[in-house]
C-alpha cells in the first residue's frame, strides 16, 4: 500500500487545521484510512528552534530567511521515517503545511528579485537533496489576508500560551506570501494544485483527495 500524499497549504489563520480535520472525518466515514501530520512539528528539536527564533530567541536567527528555511527543512527531514510509515500504512496521508510553505514564506521575505532563485533552492534542497516525497496533490486554502489575520488574532486571544510569532504578526509578509502561494499553484510547482476559497465543499474535496 502506498498512500496518496496530499498537502493543505495557506496563510497563518487560513483554516488549514479545520479543513484537514474535516477531511479526515469525511474520508474516515467512507472507509478510507487516513494518516495525518502537521509541520512544523512543535515539540521536536528543529521545529522548537525555529519557533524560539520567531519569538526573538536563537541570537536573532530569524533575521536570516535562509537560516529559518533550513530549520524548517531539517524538521521535515527528521520526520522522514514517520512520514514513510504513514505513507506505507494508509490510503491517504494529509499534511498541514509542507515544502511549499517554506518556499512561499522564504520567497516572500527575500522579495521579487530573488523569488525564482529561492523557489528553485527550496525545491532542490527538500525534495532532491533531503529526499522528501513529492505530494500527489497540493491544496491552497486561499483565505483573504484580513480574514486569516483576524482568525490568528482570535486564536491568540483564546489561548494565552499561543502568542503570534514574527511571521504571523507581519501583515505585509502574509500578503506577499499569499501572492507567492498563488504563483506556486498557477505554475503547478512540483505537483498538481487545487485552489480553494473560504468554506470549501468538503465532500467534493474528499473525492479529489481520494483520487476519485
């Protein structure tokens, strides 16, 4: 058995976790076995170093887009065994964020003049050099920036321990990242993409995710 690897991408507060949870429920009800993993994997070494940096720690590592990109890439590389186990034992594996997230945020930070360079670098680093599996489908939850920011702010208010990090607080970065995501989807970066608006039809999407 080799699972279909499907990624849900989008801005902070886009609703990725909500959509992924709904998809798991719908697919499970249909008798489809579903594995699930979210990146960054907070509670593990590289993800926690990245989170600490984005909250002002690690000697200013967050000032370097490339340093942050490497931490997020190494977090995924460290999950290769877990990811492989999920792929070999389920019909579908759903990922909340994956390589395209790194590509979109890093390219947005570096600006228009270096976007092509960084998109190529991230793809070659994570897929080609680190050996991460290529998704069968990447889903962009294209939530408006203002709505995503509102949701992220509400989440922070509801959970005092969940303070927004440097990326989440930066409205200009979120807007630029959204533009890069749309570019990745339009060009079919690394695999097929599906772009969704707010409140997508979960039943119809489940058909697509399951390969029907």
